[in-house]
C-alpha cells in the first residue's frame, strides 16, 4: 500500500496493524479504519482535485471556483467602473474561464 493511502491518524493505524498482524488482509484493515487518507487531506488543503474519490474531487472543484470568484470580486471592488450585479456576473464568468483553463 502506498504511504499516501494510509490514514492520517498514525495511532489508530498502528493499533489496527498490531491487531491485524495475526490475520490476512492488513491492507483491508487499514482501509476500513475510516477517515481521511493522507492523500485526501493534502488534496483538500491544497485545493487539488486528485483524491481518487469523485465526490470529494467535485467538492474541491466547487471550493476552488468559489475562491477564484472571491479573488476576482476583490479585484473588481477595488475599481469604480461597474455596478454590483455586473461585477458578480463578470467575476463568475472569469472564474469559470480560469478553472476551465486550469482543468485542461
């Protein structure tokens, strides 16, 4: 098993390993511990949708879209050239274009 696929909580993993040493399927025991793996935790923190879990990757993509929209809105608020509705629509379209480019 790859280190990235081990659970974050080393104590729980170590305890489970100690109990399962008598049995076959140590990897199955580790996977059944539940919680986030190291890979999932890292991907969540860094905003990288490569966890291997489609549902979690979709959540990360949605979070990235929101963060990009917020950053664009902050930039647009620094100027005085649009009303708020136009600004929101513009920020959303820019965020969509940015994320489309990043996902290529």
